[in-house]
């Protein structure tokens, strides 16, 4: 819809058709709504990472550190101290220090937290991750198709006056008849890439990473 509005109004301005102040107002409104929408999405993603994803990862790290420290009887090595202390058992599950019976020594809350760690139920969470990843990859593919179609597939023209081809239909005037994009000037391609395609790709990629981090 944004692409249609930008291209159509720019075309009519280049053709000097319609009321020019209204055309400029429509273009300004379209850009304002586009930038506002992108800003809201970026803000929400940053806050989800800060308040939701980060807390979930922090809680999992603490729960697993407690689990390892107990199951190995304190025989652990420090894997990381920042941002949280993370210790792992010496020798792994097949080593001399691991004792499954020590699970009963954990408090009820610690046991529940350990059982809620995503990778404790791998098949379920891998299925959720698979569906989530496919959804985001499908959106990234749409970005690629949009890029190939608008940036690479459509020839470059000198003016927006040559950008659209009118499909004439009986009973419709020029403003109501359907049009197809037959070419775009270089500046319009840059605008569409910077304000439409690239933000959409970046937001989807970030969403894929945050979602996988949160689910894991």
C-alpha cells in the first residue's frame, strides 16, 4: 500500500494532474505514517528484548546453574561470570561426579524451574522454533522478492512521468483506471529501498533472533 501510494502520487505530480497541494499532502502523510510505523516496531522490539527476552534468558541461566551445582555436588567449573554466574559440571553426565538422585535435594521451585528450561523438552521446543523460523523466513523471502521485483526487475527511467502504464477500461477515467509500474527513477528506487524494503528485512531478521533467543 505504501509503495502504491508513493509511486501513484509521485506519478500524478510529475504529470501535473490533480490538485498539487493535495498530492503533496498525501505524500507527506504516507511518509509520516510509514516512519511512525517503523519507529513503533523498533521501539516494541527493543522493549521486548529488554524486558521479556532478557529476563527469560536470565532466569534460565540461574535455574540451570543451580541445577548443575546440585547435580554434580559442587564439582563444577565456571563457564561465565557475566552477566550471570554460569557453572557446568566436571566430566558431564557420564563423569564421576554426576548423580541423578541429587535432583530430590533441589527445592520445589528449583525443580520446577529446571523442568521449565526449554531444552528439557527438546522435541516440543524444536517444533515451535521450526514453525517460528519458517514464518520469519517466509517474510524475509517476501523482502527478497520485493527487492528483485522493484530494484532489479523494473527498468530505470528518467522521470516519474514514465513510471506507470495506464490500463484503459471502458467507463473509467485516468485517475480510476488500473495502472502497472513500468519503470522507476533511481531516486524512487532508493526511497523504496531505504524506507520500505530494508527496514522490513531488518525488523524481520531481528524478530527471528529475539524469538529464537526467547524460546530457547
